[in-house]
C-alpha cells in the first residue's frame, strides 16, 4: 500500500483592482494595470480610441472580472467575450480584453517567477530577427528618410543590426483625410479611403525607393511594403506586379481585409507574398483567411486581436497551415514586450 500526503492548498489570488493609465507621450495609448488581492500587479496595453476602451474596461470588464481568480486567464477571456458577443465584440471591446489579458499574463509571470513565454507552453528560441518600421521611433530619423534617402537609410539600419525595413511608398498618392486628430505612428497618409486611380507615374515614383534600397544594399536587407489598405484590388495588383522583380519580403494589407476572396486573388495573381492582417480581431477572422488561402504570412497584433491568449491560438492556427506568424507592433513598450514573449514561444514566429 502506498501512502501519500495531501498537497497543501494552492492560494489563488483574485483580481482586486483594474486601473487605466493614459500616458501623455502617446495620445492613443492606454495602459491597464491589474492588481490581485495580494498586491501583485500586471501591466497590459492597447492602442486607439482610449476613451472608448476605458469605458469598456470600467463599465463591462470590471464588474465581470473583479473577484475572479487572476490565474484563470482563459476563463476570464471566455467570460468577457461571451458577454460582449451578445451585442458585438470587435473594436473597443476586443482592445479592452486584449489589454486585460496581457496584464493577467504579466501578473502570472510575477507570481510564478517564470517568463510569459514559459507560461504559454515553453520557449523555443532566445532571440529573433527584427526589422525596422520607419516611424521616427528611434535615432534614425527614418519617417522621411525612407523617402528622401532610402539607400543610405537602409545601410544605416543594416549597420545598426536591422536586416529588414518597412516602407509605404504609395500611401501619399491615395485619397487623403485632413484632420487635427492624432492618428497612428505612420501619420494621416496611412489612413483614408481606398484609391481607385493609381497613375503610371505614381506607380513608378513609389517604386523608386525600393529600387534605391536594392541598388545600395542588394539583398542584405529585407524590404517590407506596407499597404495600409489604401488601394482597390486593381491598383494593389499593379503595385504587387511592379514589385515582383525586387524580391520584397511581403506586402502588408495591400487592400482592406474585408473580403477573403479578394485577398485570395492577390495570393494567386502575384508572386509577392501577402501579409494579413493587423486589422483582424479574433481567431475566427484568421481562420477564414487561411481557409481561403488568402495569405502567405499571418500578422497578428497582440494588443488588438485578443491579447496573448488569442494570439497564441492564431499562431497555432497559422502553424497548422505551415505559415509563419509575424507580430505587428508599432504602438507602445508593453506591446513590444508581449510580442517578444509570443515570438519566444511560437515555433513559427519569423521576424519581429
């Protein structure tokens, strides 16, 4: 007969407080701090319409999540989603859930002393290649540099350790919105209605920066082309076909990701790999894209798509289709940290 002693009861701290912080440095950024009854805190983040997200957090999330066990992250996620799904869950709701979810993973890491990547199921790597998004977030003055001195900037970034750079050469030719609102890091040229008349001269002008990068550094730097969904299908096809000789790493959101059939045409009718899409929320949207063979790279933003809980599932889903995941991060420091934890865990993470 084997005699075993009973395991001591595990103390599972409950969520006691949810606070929102709006840092002055970025008008659209929102941090969410979650504190359990033992005083351990976790920090989450999301981006865009922070006032609306705050309302969701305080009016919907807090009454449901306060008092729940902080380490039951999936249970919290499912509870919040079930209630929001009753009246429409995407937008501010999913941004709020994403921020809370990241905060709960951070809190669990602090309680256990383990990295979030370990808690997600274990690490598969300790480093990952990075590319630079040219939005003046560092010392390189690259927001205008990729247009004014693309070859020189590519060499400068290469010397700094970046083996990829993202540019958006055709946004400036699409219909523009004039507003004093603070928009995303890429500025107002990145946001607006889809264009339907890309002129031959504009197509050629947009191609010039890619040519300059290739002329200066050859194939030593990956070029990622950001489309920001600024063009219709015909214009997007023209851009992609013009890019084919330059062996770009991908074009991202060449059209609005609202039709998987149209996205699939891009994957069929051009050789440029299609990255889809930071704009999608939840695993169901990604399932539709993957089932339609409408992407070669799966781009997920952890602070929009449902937090780390959902991003891990999306990465697994992409892996089932033998495709890489490329986290989107162009917002704040918590997004970067959370994305890196996903990259450390997900076997199919390609580049950050």
